C-alpha cells in the first residue's frame, strides 16, 4: 500500500503538521492539506457529499468525505486523543459506499504525525 499517491498525501500531511503542530481544529488541517495537495498538482475535492442507497431509498447527503484525492484516495482527517474503531468504521463506510479501494485516516492531534496515520483498504 506504499503507492506514490499515498506517499505524496502523507508527505503533504507531515508538511502541514510541521508548520501548524497539534491542537487546531480539524477544519484547519483539512483546508491546509487541501492547499498542499493542490500545490502538488493533485486533483482534490473537499467535503465531497456521498449518498447511500437502501432498497428504493436514496439518502442524497448521507455522508461527507473530508478529502478525495485524484478521485481514488479517501482522506479522513481527525483531531482526537486517539484513533479508535469508530473512526476506522467511518472511513471503511466511505470506501464501501463510494466504491473506493483505499484511504488514509490521519489524526493531526498526535505530537508525531506518523503515529496518527492509518492506511485503510478494502
């Protein structure tokens, strides 16, 4: 799972964390990471609405993906004390309903960002 796209996103996240440090709101890290990725020339959609379907029912605004990079990599940003199973379940839901294969769960609250990065795949 050490593909070039994932490595670029991790590098950009480390750059953001190096400048801002831990302790800010999730939205600040999300916007700064979007900025870094766009500067790398990567297509990024921030807060992408993800619908879900249940039988004949479609819930058009069921979920919101923090960042979708290159229309293939889901990036979920967090600022929590510790990543837990509910955060993993959240990104797995995005992968499943969006038909994406891989994602990154990044917790910017960590003192050392690499401790707060989880690669996720279906």
